[in-house]
């Protein structure tokens, strides 16, 4: 079984910073893209930032210049540094990883499939 566990959410004032972490654990053969999504009340889940295994990054326009995604491949961990936070950044943040589990690999399935964390709440408010 594969598990993604997020941490680092909380309440912060506008203009403040938070750092989210997400560690993937379990029987993992390979991880390709890792990313962060968010979902605000009444809205669809949206991509915030993504990073490939080679550390190529992609950001939503709304967070460019404020958020930075990074990863530690040795630890199967992805981070999201969030600076200059705004009230509109308030949402549940979900970690995502496109991965191949060990079980899948040795059963002959080589397709990357998405796995999700349970989500962590980020609230930006004064």
C-alpha cells in the first residue's frame, strides 16, 4: 500500500508564509510527477504547482512568484513554500503523486497512476 501524508497547514495572516510537506511511503517503485492541488469551498479542485522527477516545475498563474515547489527524490517528499499569502489562498491543499507501486511493477503494470493525500487546511485570515 502507498500512503501520502501532508503536513504544515494552519492559520496565517495575510502576507504570511507557510510550508507544506508531503511524504509518500509504502511499496513505491517509481514516482514521476508530484504536485499540489487545492479546493476552496464551493469550487473545483485546481492545480497549484507540479514538479517532475527531473525538477521541472509548473505553477498556476495565481501563485507564480509567491509559491515555490520542490522535492527530495531520496525521501519521496514534495514541499510547497507559500509566501505572501492572500485570503483567496484559503483552501484544503492536497498532495498528488503519479507513481508505480512495487506490486504493480512486478505484476507487469508499468503505468503511472495518481495517488492522493488526505488534505491539509490552509486558512489565510486576519
